[in-house]
């Protein structure tokens, strides 16, 4: 008996759950929330206010507060249920029956006539053929022979098609396929080695064909070319009352080292550059 009672209770619970699962469309997709009004405000709500309260105060997004556990109310009022959103186009063509019953043909509207431009090339050509060359004669000729350019004259825009060969293929030429077999067999390396060997053989043959000249002797022009003329050094000018004053700084260890450096400087004096002949990067 207790087992039968438990099964009945489980059946009742299952029926209650089944009834709770079925929800209406309005529950699944509720309508948009409308703005709050004074009648919707109850004690304890976030938007409860003291003093004078108006409906316009709940339509300001800077003042309206979100209720706890609920989405924020929109401050803009929505139209009624029977309002259709979007642009309504009124049918003036009769709808589907009229479209199936007959065919409307679009009538071209008459265009306003415009003045055609003058054909000055034809008028000047005719004036020259008639022997009229002065400005006055050209004006009178244009008044008598007013030639205009027709709109239907498409000789300037119409061009002959370019002559192309019969086996002409349009488009971009396809790139040749990559020679994978030559790459795998190192064919390009072998060709390069053969070219290098042929170049070396040609250089050796050219060297053999050259005439070996005899020994070159030193001539007078060679000696003059290598000769460095001695440079006469003039003593530096010193003020009379400083001639007997000795030097205060001596960077050479001994006097012999100093004379050796001065001698080397005199030998290279002719080939050095600069104001004091001390080199390119020295300053006086």
C-alpha cells in the first residue's frame, strides 16, 4: 500500500511539472517595456520620490533608476498594439490582378529642345573654298551658311576596331610550370659548373697567347718619377725677446728621440698636406 501511494504522488508531481513547462508566446517573448508612470510606482521601489511627482519625470533617462533584478525601463513611449512599424507604401498600380491583366508600357517623356552647337570646322572649310579669308567675310558666310553638329552624328565617338590576329588569345599569359625534375637532379648546379670550367679554360688560353715581354730596364724617366726633391727648411721666425727662452714642455724621453722624430718629419715634408705639412687632419 505505501508503494502505491508513493507512485500516485510522483505522478501528480510529474503532471505539475508538465503543466509548468508549457508557456505562452507572451511569456517567451514579452512585449517591450513601456515607460513608468506615477501609477506604477509602489512604496519601496528605486524610483519612489518625495514631493510633487509627474509622469514626465519617469521619461528622463538621466533620472530613471533601474529596479533591482529588472531591466532598465525605457523612457520613450511606444505606440499602441495596432501600430505598424516601417514605411507604408500605398498601392496605386492596381496590385496583382492589374499586373496580370495588361502590360503597362513606359511612355517616354518629351525632352526639351536644346540648341545644337555650331560646326566651325565645316564653316571655315567652306569659307576657304569660297575664297573668303577676312574676318568680315567669315562672319557673313557663317550667317548665310549656319552649319550645326547633329546629335546623331557619332563619327567622332565611333572608332574602328583594332586589327587583331585570328589566333589572338585574350587574358594574361600563364606562367610556365616549375621544372621540378631539373631542381631535384641539380641540373642548374651542373650547368653552372660547366660554365665556370669553360670560363677558366678561356682565361688560360688567353694567357698563353699573350706575348711575354723581355725584362724592363730602369730608365731616366722612371728615376725622375721616383725621385723626391729635397725640401729646404726655413727657420721659424721668433720674436727677439723670446729667442733665448727655452721650451717648457718636452714630450720626448731623450734628445736623440727628438732629433730622430724631426728627421722623419723633414723626410715626409714633401708628401704631407696641410698648413704646417703635418697631415690632412691637423690644424695650425
